[in-house]
């Protein structure tokens, strides 16, 4: 019997090469898997499946990971207001972790001898996939034909043509990766340090003008409603918000960061819904959490986002941080009002029964109801007491 290999499949040039090479050159039984994290339509998935069978796979499987991706990952990116380098909502890196995990689980399910992916030796994904496969299926050998053979794009095309593969080999001007938590955009401009992406590079055209006011509703940190309508699952609200906000050109940016392998990299992204949600959620938190809750959340969330970006989702420390983040969300309930405009948005206010900016205790800079001026005089003296002592003792210096 032929040995089984589960191939992480997208239908592009690299994974098409892998299909043919693994089948014809290595004599393996190829089981292709595509993991949908909210970026594929039913029609797109159908065409990817047809292409896989044309490449000679034994079976093709679609894993709809959208809700599980949210439940196990995206919800904590929202709880933590995670933006890598204060810019990037981890649109692709978090998605890759979820995809690699789903593929490893499928490899276990069918008893595969090998697991394969089409990564080159140049980026982050090779580390994320390899590491997660080593963690979850340590007895399954990893095959990476593109990386191992050090193939150029031209060599891949020549190989596929030699084996009678008929597909569009023209390289797209921009590489697009779409998921529920944002879309990445790569092109010649992102390979430089000084060029921005032109208007036609963005997957969603900017078609909206004027101003639109929207209302987001959160319950214990989760987005559950939009403009008065409740949804069955937060993924549905995210997609509804994305459809409204992205045509305004909101959430477009270019992120530059440190890759896992030590080089700098740039990527464009459009993520209207993630950016609006994170900003709205953070504003609500600033009203309902204490300053030390906010402070520790900032520190732990930064670590969580960086460690997730580097593929370390299965480190048990991540479950510890998730438990902390979940506990902080008990009172993060209320409505957030957001104004959308072309290329920008503004959070205009919140309503929450847990709002600590309560007029019952005074108004900032105007009136207080819970203390007297004499109380403040005493507090100020005690609060600065040790620093005063330090300066008295060391005044000669």
C-alpha cells in the first residue's frame, strides 16, 4: 500500500507542484486539505477542489475552521486589543496557526505517514507549520518540496508543464490572503522600505463617501450586535461589520516587523472590522476597567500577540494568559458608538452600566462628591512621602 501524505493545499503554484511531485516522484497517496478561516466562498472552494483532483490527489477535504478560529484565537486578540507593533491585527499569522493545527489534527484522523506544505525557506510560515506539526504529530515526517529542492518559480512552472498541467501560470501582480480577521496584500511595493500600495492593489475598492454612524454592542468582551441587531455568533457580526466598513477604505495600512527567522518584512493589509472592533473594545474597557487591570492587560496582551505571531499557540502559557484575559472581560458590556468616514473612523462614545466615569462620584476637573479638599491635601503629602525623604537625604548630591 502507498503511504499517505496530508498536504496543506491552497490551489496555487507551490501546492500544485507539491501535488504532482509527491504523487509521481515520491509515489505517495496525497490527501489535500484546505482550511477555511472565513476567506473562501463556496464557489472558490469548489474550484479549488476540482483543481486538486486534476492534480491527482486521492482525496480532498475542506475544514471549515471559521468559528473554531474565532473561539480559540480571535476572541483573545479582541480581549487583548492585540495589534503587533501597534499596527497589525495578526491577520495572517494567527490564521496560519489555526490552519496548521487543523491540518495536524486531520493527519492524525486519517493515520497519515507524512504531512506536507508548500512553504519556501524565506518566510515565517515554514516555522509555524513545521513547529506545530512537530508538537502535535511528532511521529509524522514533514515534507517541504519547494524548500528542500530550492526551486525557483520558473523551475516549478517548467516541471508542471512537463507533466501536462494546464493552469494559469501568470503571476498575480499582488498576492492576496483573505480570512475573517483581515486580508494581507503583498506586491513589489512591500519589498521596498519607501513605497506605498496603489489604490488598485487593495482587494476592496473604496466606494463609500460621506459619514455613517454605527453602534456596536459587546457582552463580556464579545461583539454580539451591530446597529441594534443581535447575531448568533461573533463571526457573523465581524463579517457584517466588514461589509459596511471596508468600502470606506478603513483599516488599510502597511506593517513592518521582525520575522521569526530574523529579517525585517513588510506586508500590506486591509482589516476594517478588526481595527474598528479593537478600538471600540479598548475604549469600552477604558471606561469599565481599573487602571491596574488595563496596565497588566497591556503587558500580557503584548506578549500573547508576539508569541502567537511566532507560532507558539500551543505553549501552555497561552492558556494561562487566555484565562486572565477572559476574567478581565466580566464587566466589558455595553454599547460603543463609531463614526465611519472615508479612510478613517472615530469612536465617539460608549454606554455601559459598568461605566466607572459615573457622575455620582464627581466630574473630572469640575466637581467631586466622594472626598474633600483636605482629604486631597493629606493624600498628596503621603503619596509623595518617600520621594520627599529621598531628596532630603541626598540633597547635597
